[in-house]
């Protein structure tokens, strides 16, 4: 009887320990999620230092969260820590292999590093997921990677697929314009870039590229107008300084 009582007491203690551990784990996950969401809010505001602080706090509490690892990757990328960014995107994918957003984000890091083939692999893997709701982002980025490789045929095809998914997506229109300019097809470039600024009237970079395309066609008045728009939209920036330089050259010519 005594042995049976001791066994029951031991079983009760073990059960209480399990409940306590589960409760503690659940609380840690709750706290980690709260820190992650705060970190995401800081990321949206552009406060990457505060974001990283909260995200690292969340990771100490619970690191098996694919969304957290993706956020950490994005925060490190914003800090220009490419190797750390890639390592966290890989952690996110180990936890969630079909995580297309993490694949797309990792591809963006490779784009910046000009590792075109690695970027292309990431974007294609992201697109393998038929449930990926923002596939036009990866398709546009795929166009960027192929343009970086000077594979203009695949670049144009990727941008056009992005526009088939979202016909008013300005970056894809701009990417098409840049690709056509690289091919010295300024007429097609102008057409694409005019659509980019039509859909995004405050897209200073697209206006700058449009000015270059007009210059390539020797349409000086429209080129100057486009460069002036850059100065208006992006005053006191290096892009505005370049636009002013283009205006001076056109006026001298």
C-alpha cells in the first residue's frame, strides 16, 4: 500500500511538472510573439535598430518561429549584414520549406550581392509554390536577376509574367524599360517607362530612367521635363543631383 502511494505521488509530481513546463513554454511563445510583432512594427517604420533589438529578444524566448527568422533576415539585410540575413532566411526555410516570402527575400539579398544564379534559384523556388499570393514580386525580381546576367530574353519574359499577374505594377514596367534600354530599343523603353510613371506618379527613379530613354530618342524637351520631375520629387538627393547634371548636358547640347 505504501509503495502504491509513493508511486501515485511520483506520478502526480511528474504530471504537475509537465503541466508547468507546458504552461511556461506557452507563456514564452506568447511573449516572443509580442516582441516579434513589435519588431515588425519598427521594421515598417524603418527603425531597424529598435526592430532588431525586439526580434533578438523574441528569438531568445522562442526561436522555432519561421516568421521571426524571416523578420530577422530582413532586419539584418537592412543593416547591410548580408551573411547574417541569408543565415536567418535559411533558418526560416528549415522551419517552413514552402515559405515563398523568405525565398523571395533571400533572393533579394543575392541580387544585391550580384549573385545572379543564386537569386534566380531562390525566385524560381518561391514561384514553385502555387499558393504564393504575391508571385508578381518574385517574377519582377526574377526579371531583375536575368537583367543583371544580361539575359534580356528571360528578363523581358519574367517582367511580362509579373505584369500579367498585376498589370499596374510599376517596378515591372520600369524593369522592362531598363531592359529595352540595355538593348538600345529606346522606343519600347519609353513606352514601358511612361506606364511606370502613369501608375506611380511619384516614382522618381522611373522618371529619371524615362528622361534617359527620351534622351536616347533625342526628344530633348521631354527628357528635360522628366529630369525636372526627378528634382521636384527627390530634392536634395544624389538622384536629383544626377538629374540636374543631365539637364545641364541637354541644355548645353
